[in-house]
C-alpha cells in the first residue's frame, strides 16, 4: 500500500516540481522520520537523543532541498 502511494505521489509530483526536487524532498522526509524514530525509540529500537550535530545535519539537508528548488 505504501509503495503504491509512493509511486503515485512521485508520478504526480515530478512533472510539477522536477525529479531533483522530488527526490530531495523524499530524502528530507526519510531523514526527519528517522530522527523522530530514533528520538522516541519507536518499533522497539533503542533511543538516541537528537543532538546538535544531528539537528545541524537535518537543517543542512532542508537548506539543500530549498536550494535545489531555486
């Protein structure tokens, strides 16, 4: 189900935003999700706090996504 939603969303958004922007936004979403999963210890995984370095990495990737869109 999630795979079908991923493909449908990609097919719908690529003509509007471009391939580079869509792929960058996918990576941003995965990074933010992984930070949340690590911070909360979801799915039985050990908790890893969000540190300044991790936060700076996420902010850098978000800034990169904004630059790709320009």
